[in-house]
């Protein structure tokens, strides 16, 4: 995808909701100047440790994602790992507008999601169960409306019987709704891929990579 965005050594990339920095670190190893932002200190601490140990051009910052702004300008912004769908439409609009403000003219935004309506409706299952490395994972979810969302609870049962439960919400947007949010934030929707740079998105594909351009 680097060639798609005309990125080269020294290009500036903003990684919003960066998590442990998988994308930020990979791009920095290719010579990109990366700013990685997340609201969890644990993630940022780990990224900074890696950047220091490997002498990587990464600036990692802990911040409230919805409040984050910067005077820097970037060639590309990333929002990966379905992170955008943690937010309702109002907050998504706010986040997209903030990203728009710190992109260079004709800069790009790349969003990875598996919570488009065109994906979620076909793949929705109220219950599922699997086991990995001896850990049982029980998943229960509800598909709800106004706003459209999936509320879920994951239960992890360890080999020693220890039980951990996590709850979450993924807000669901159709392609048309996503395009409107982008347009209202000053972006134009350019492409949607299921395999970045190789395969265009089609109904029911498990993931989408949305590319928008600052206008």
C-alpha cells in the first residue's frame, strides 16, 4: 500500500488508536516518520520502549483520541483494527474532522473495519464458541438499533478454570453512512478494498479497507 499513497522515506504518518503499534513500527522500519496515538498508557509505553531499543522514528503519545489535535501535518493517517467503530456517529464525525485538520493537502486516510453493515449483517451470529491453546472463548452478542450497533460479551475460560469477561460495543455503519461521515468531515471516499491494493470490496467480505482523500 505504500506505493498507493506515494509514501517514501521521510513521509509522515499518523496512527490513531495505534494499540501496541504493529503498523506504526512496521512503517517506521521503512523510514516513515510516525506519530502513534492511543488512550492506553500501556500501549504507548511499549511502543516507546521498542522505538528506543530499535532507534525507530516514532513519536508515541497517550491522549484522549477524541480530543487529540496537533499542529503537525501528515501525508497519511491510519485508523486500523476496527477502532473507528468503537464510537457512535457523533464521535466518529468529531474524530474524522480532527484527522482532516492535520493532514496535508490531498493527504489520505486509511480505515480498517469489519463493522460495516455490508459485513456485519451477513456474518452476525448471536452465539459462538471456540478454543485456542486450551482457552475456551464464549461469545454472545445482540444486534441492536437506534443507533445500529452490536453489543457483545466475551467470556474466556482458562485451563485452571479462571474466568474473564469483557463487554463491548461496535457501532455499525453502512458504506453510504460511512461516505456521508467522511464527506461531512471534508474527505472524499476513493476506494474500498477487501485486500489492500489488490481486491475491491464486495458484499459479505470479512474486512474492508476504506481509503479517503482530503478535499
